[in-house]
């Protein structure tokens, strides 16, 4: 019986057969542990009626596990050298489509309309290229795609930031941006030894379950995110100091800022990292008339 693509021996054989050399600049660290791949797919909760979108299939280690579990897999791969390899390794699976494209430039919504028209349940499942983890996650969330959620492997440090709660050292504007759209949980920590080549950082898997509507209702989404970013700009500074130095003409509008904080019921001496997402929503709504 042919071994799974992810088995170290088969991966080695595929790489040798095709004379493939890794490109560090594309975040190419391939998984060589079938158990971990199966667990990732388990966390996605796929059924035979589900669809999956993968970012960066590499030589197909995760793609193969997904193809065995669900009805259709569409994968975006930026590196053209991998296309003939995937044709070879995944030749026995008709339910796949590989798109040779940078996912950051892709019209994923249009692809979904075409490829998943008859599939209701779609998950993004990926071992992300680490140099672009955050832009990829934010693109997929901000586009409000009709997906149930995402199960993704990424740097542990970024996974900590995404799933952090108020008051923790990892809590910041990334935690709020992701948790605004989804419920985030870290489900697994993964050692460096299960990749080739071995990355310099530890990894983790997070599951994002999309909310039906955002965690909070705000007057203006862009301004809400701006207030969050500004509030974390210098973590040692108090909220009022970050807001006056970060918002446009903030210094001249200190009185308005203090008034908005009072109306929102937030002590101006607190630090941004202690505010819940609801408190940021109240604050940005009170500040909004003075800045927009
Ligand atoms: N899924 C494979 C695995 O788990 O073994 C490979 C994962 S590897 C960490 C990341 C993959 O993403 C590589 O195949 C890389 O070429 C691809 N990639 C990098 N940047 C990309 C982008 N912007 N769009 C699509 N694919 C990308």
C-alpha cells in the first residue's frame, strides 16, 4: 500500500523524484506527521458533504487528508514548481482543484460561488506560510466569506496573540480584530520536529468559528479598529495618552476624549490591554462624533 504523502519516507521520495528545493521566502515548511494532519482535519469537523479551502498545499500532505474526508477541496498555491508535483501526488483524487495564485490577490468569494455552489458547509484548513499569516487571516475574515470557520497552523506566538483575553500580555489589536469576526481557540501546540525543513519557531493550531454577526455592534467599523490600534500603540502608556497622541488632532481634542471616556464609563488611567471588546465598542462610539 502506498504510504501517506506526509510520511517522512514518502515526502523524501517525492522531493527527490521532482528535484524540489525549498524556498524559505515562501514559508515552505512541509508537515511530515500524519497524526498531526489527521487531528487538524478532525478539528475542522468536516463531513462527506463539506468543502474545504486550503492555502498553500505544498506537495499535498494536508490536501490528501482533506480529500479523503470531504466532498471537494480547492487549494491556492503560489509556487508554480509545485503544480506538476501536486498533479502527480494527488492524481487519484478527482475531487480537487489547485489554483496557481497568490491567495492575497485571489477573489475567493467568486471562486466559492463557482466551486462550492452545491456545498453548504465550507471550512478553510491550512498550514499557513508564516511570512504572511496575519494578512491571510484578516483578508479571509474581512471578506465575510460564506465559510463556517478556519482551522489553521501558524506560529505559536501569533496563535497566542489571536486567542488572548483582556489583561494578558498577548492581548492586542490582532486579538480584537480576529475575535470581532470569530470565536478563537488554540487547540494544539505543535513541535518544530514535525516539519521539513525545521522552522525556527514553535507552531500551534487555532480554530476560528465565524460569528453570525460581529461580537459587538459599532457605529463605524474602520474607526473602531483605529481606536483599538491607537490604544495599544505604546503599551506602557495610559489609554488617554495613547488616544491623544494617536487620533488625528488628538492633542487639541483632549477634553472631548476625556468626555468620551467618562460617558463610556472607562477610567482614562487604564491601559488599552485591560479593555474588553465591548468597552472598546462603547469608547469608539462615544469618540466617533468628535473624529468622523
Ligand atoms: N500544506 C503543506 C504542508 O502542510 O505540508 C505546505 C505548507 S507550507 C507551511 C506553506 C505553503 O504555502 C507553501 O507550499 C508555499 O509555497 C505556499 N504559499 C506561500 N505563500 C503563498 C500565498 N501568498 N498564496 C498561496 N500559497 C502560498
